[in-house]
C-alpha cells in the first residue's frame, strides 16, 4: 500500500505578539511559491539541502500554524481559500551555515508577511488541550546518540486505511508535543513530562477521524492491528495524553492575499 508522508520538520516554541510583528530577523534570499499539483498526496516541511527550504502542499492556515507553533484550530478569520488552497514553497536560505529550526520559522514568518501580506492580531482563548506526561511505570525511550547540533526529525508516515508510523530522531519532548499539536491532533498539546533529553523512538498507531484534520480515510476494523494513539503512547513510549483546558493566545487573521507566483 502506498504511504503518505506528512510533516517533515519540527519547530520550537515561539512567543505570540499582540499584533502583526514587523518583518525582521532572518529572511529567505529568494522564494518560489506555486500552487500544489492536484495529484500531490504528501505534505511536509524540511530542509532538503543545507540552504534549501521546502514546504510541500501546505495551506495558508497550516503555514501559519507551523510558523507560530499553534494547532490550526487556534487560527481563525481570513477568507475561505486559506483552508483548502495548497502551496509549494522552495526557498534559499542565507549565510554559510545551515539555519536552525528557529531561524527557518523566522524566515517563514517573514515570507508570510511579505508574500501573503498576512496581518493578524491575537486574542486569549480558552481551548481544550492535551497534557503530555510520563505514564505510571516510567518512560520507554532511548536517549539519542546523534551529535548535539544535528537537527531533529519527526516525520509521520501514513499508510492509508491502516496505520501511522512515526520514527522520531534526536527529538525533545517539547518538539514532539509541538508536532502533535500542529500535525496530528485537533488541540494544543502541553508538555509536562519534565524530560530535557533528546530521544530516538518509533511510534505506531491506528488513527481516528479527529487526527490529521480528518483528512485520512477510515481504517477498516480488520486493518486496525495497532492501538489507538493514547494506548500506543503508553505501551510503546511510557507517556500519556490527558484532556484538560487552558488559555492560549489564538491568532485572528485580519487580512491576507494570495501570493503571486515567482
């Protein structure tokens, strides 16, 4: 069965501002933005070379979610097209060194302001959240042996109608929680594991219709050989997700434009 790759990069936590921030900090040297091919099934974001940033099949809402480290449901306002028109972004990064994850997202925020003319404000909003903690019995994780400066990788491989396979490498729990809230789950994920190391781990589960924006085909009962996400976290990683509520600074889009191709 053909697999589908979703979300190929991580970001750190970024503070939200009370209004649209001015363009500042690192920016891409040049960026090409094109509509995604209708036949494209994959969605991912990564550095595919030392100075080449790629975002594939991203809607504007998902770009904003990635750039500001929020789940899509925490972003409101804007025209209808921000939810369904997908774009591919290929951009060159400046400098001699490969940019860090924080620098990549700063460049993406500048691109959103410059090419999409994104303007927004934030409003406090109480939302359902998931809290990530260590399960009773302790973690089942191995600390990563990767060099300290190696970039983390969290790539969900979707086997449609079957399972999700996540081979995570050199990732912190904060980065894992961030990926879950932006790519997999329908609400923010708060990391309260108190784990500071970087880990390598594999996670396999059967998805449900609340995950990945409800865009995956249902899993027939005969194919559901993996546990659901909550059980998989406990059984395979020694972690748990519990429901709670918390106030966050949600983004409200005031104005945005479709980008011109370049």
